[in-house]
């Protein structure tokens, strides 16, 4: 890659790795088209022990967000409490009482999926649509995250690159994970880590592990290990349905060009139609995979189907 020419690299990658028109001009699902019924049956058959792992971070005020682009941590407020019930102020008959609450937050405050309306390339959204025709003040009117309802469930695969290439399971900031790193990790993990069409791929770097130990710091938007821009061809060729990591932004930071911001996003979302998951908690699952040598599992990861949203919270569950 020419570090001085992000525009050229992005344009070339977009030309090589485009799914525009692959499933028709009206398609709104992108790479989720690879995740079919047969793939879900394959994923469901991987449940043998019944061991279940939550892959979600907590949604609370003690989160990683620091206000960048008006992203804040969730604000949780009680509308009714036990105190109200004790005092009989709720107005219910025969002694029944209850509690109720509300949460206010950006939809990408914690563990989440990026939808296909989240990133544009030179004013164009997935499948070659004009960005302004897709996302308006009313939200994403074409590829809103609700279009994925009930679809993101199938065979999950964990590649623990942090464990294979890092120190004590953690990669350093700025470590660019290449296709060679991914393939070497697959080889190290064995047959259960093969990656192919319709899979939901999870890549652990160890960045969240460090944030837990040292504090959030610049976890949200700062330097981080992550995918190299050059992995775009591998992501395209493997025909995976989605990819999620334990980092804020999936790709390596600082980005690999002298002046750039999330160039892999600029190709992966609007051109591949690839769903990107961010800030997933992969540590407990990774420890179990290392213990039993099995890196495939049933994964269900439906986002909250907020109509018109360009990204949404998710509470993924892996079952082995």
C-alpha cells in the first residue's frame, strides 16, 4: 500500500471487492445473503455441551464513550421504584406495585452492529444508492437495521489472534492484523476454525482485556490493534456474513495511511455490504475455546430492530 494515497487504495479495493448488484438492485441485506437456512442448521448442530457465553459489554454510565461525535454512555433512569410501591403512590389496586425504567443512549454506545447505512463512499451507500436517498432525517429508509431482524444467527467462529500473536493474549496498539495472521490463526486453532461462506466471524485482539485492567482510556477512538486495510480482499473472498471484534472500530488504529479515517469501513460497508460488529466481549468465550480446542459454535446476534437505525445494540450469545 502507498501510505500517501488512501483515495487510490480505497477506489481500487472498492472496484475489486464490490457486491453491488450481486443480489439485485433492490437488495438491502448485503453479505447476510450468504447466511442461509442450511448455514443456520449447520450452526445449530454445533450445540453439544450447552455452554452459553454472553458476548455483550454492559450498557451503563461506566462505559467507554467520551462524547466524540456526541456519543455518550447510556443514561439509565427509574420511572417507578420500590420506594414508590411502598408508599402506595403508584395508584394500583390490591397492593400490587412495580418498577419501570428508561434508557437514553446513542445506538452505538456499547456492543453493537454497524448497519449498511452507517458509512458512505463519496456520497454513495451500499448497492450504489445515493446516500441522501438512503438516510434522511427520518433515518435509514432503505437498509435500516430492522431489515436484519431474525437473520443474524448461524455458525460462529472465533479467531483469537491476540492469543496466537500477542503477549499474554493481547496485541499492542497499532498491530495490523493481515490475512496471513488470520490464516495462521486458523491453522493454529485447527479444523473447527475454518472460515467460509455465511459464517459469522469473531476476531479477538485482547484490546478490551487491557481496557478492563487499565481503565477505558482511549479505547473509544484511540490507538488499537485491528484489521489491516489489506484484509478487504480476504473478507470479500471468504464470503462471510459478518465480522465482529473486541475493539471500538474493527480496523487498526492509527489507520495505515498518513491521513485517513477508517478506510476499511469505507469499502467494507458500502461496497461489500458487510456487517461489522464492534465492542464485543470475547474473553470468556476465548478462554473456553482455548480450553477445549473448539472454535466454532452457534451464534445468535440479532440487533435491536430500531426502525431506520444505521446501527444498533446487540446482546450476542454463543452456545457450544
